C-alpha cells in the first residue's frame, strides 16, 4: 500500500488540468507584407542616399561616406523593419525568425559553409569565363575596386561583407521571408526554393543572378536541415569571407 500524499499535493486530475492550461505560443501575424515593406525601405533608402549625394561623373570616385552609407544603411534599416514586425505582430525575433541555436547549428553551418565556399569558388571561375570578369564581380567589388579607401573604411567594408551583411540578409530572406512562406502552410522545400530565388533576384544584379542562385543553395540548405537561422548565418559568413578579403585588398589598392 502506497503512503498517502503530503497535504496540499494536487491530484492527478488537477495536474493534467494545470498542464493543459499552459500558454501556447501564438502564431505570428506578419507575412509577405512585412517582407515587402522591408524591401521597399531598403530600395527607398538606397535611392534617397543616391539622390542626396547628387550627380557623380563617371570619371570621379564615389565619396567614401556615400560608399559606406549606400552599402550598409539600406540593409540595416530593412533588417530593423523585419525585427520590428516580429515584435509588433508576433513573438519577437528569436522565436519568429528562428534565432534559437544549438551546437548542431554551428556544426551544420561550418560544414555547409565550407562546402558552399568551395562550390562558390568554382562557380565564380566558370561564370567569369562565360560572362567576363567584370560581369561576374559584385556591384560592391566594382565600386571599391575603382578607388582606394582609407584603412578604416576598408576594414568597415570587410567586416560588413564578412559578418554583418550575412546576418542582415539571413534575417530578411531566410528569417522573415521564410516565416511568411511557412505561415501559408507551404512546405519547407517551397520555402527553400522561393527564398533562394528571391535572394538571388533581390540583389538587383541581373548578370550575377544565376551565380547567386548557386551560392545561395548551401546557405538555404543549412536553414532547411536545422530549421533555424544560426546555421545559415554561419554558412553565409563563411561563404562571404573570401569575397570580403577580396574587397579589403582591392579597397587598399593591394589587389586589382
């Protein structure tokens, strides 16, 4: 015979009732509209900076402040819109954008990051032979390659390309956009395909769209297999390290 429960111990029925009353995480109320708004903010910010800089002759170097602002500020503001959407109409960025992490995310991110980097290097060589070196280079590489920048500015551009840019882009494309697709109850494969395609097109570099598709597949795969964003962020950062070094060397005049 079992001893009686201590006074105040809830019955089994009460335990079941209490557990059933645990608050469930509500589905976020943001969707494609939030992503479109973020993209509109990105484009309008870039247009405003360009207009504020005024006309610049083709033979003149772009002012350093304009280079930094036009590269960094539009993406930062668009990312801010993404985060704000999750705060106002969801559960916050950690939950809604899949920012919770585990060591599995780190391992997957490194594996697919280095695999993607190898694929990217091969793809860039092939693409350069098909369309020419100028058309295979990113818009940012073309800008910094045309002028020499101070060391401080060059380091800022390197760190943005390598670390900050990938975080922002992942929050936008495989965070906000991916979440909008999932909200429609579409499959993870649909989220992978659509986010990869829109990521490539969203860079607004038509000559490099197919190349960006190849680059984006391993990054999106990291998001797919883990179900979270840290793995794709790490994979993206690893993939951007070599281009970041290239931008650093070009902006310092070491490599042309």
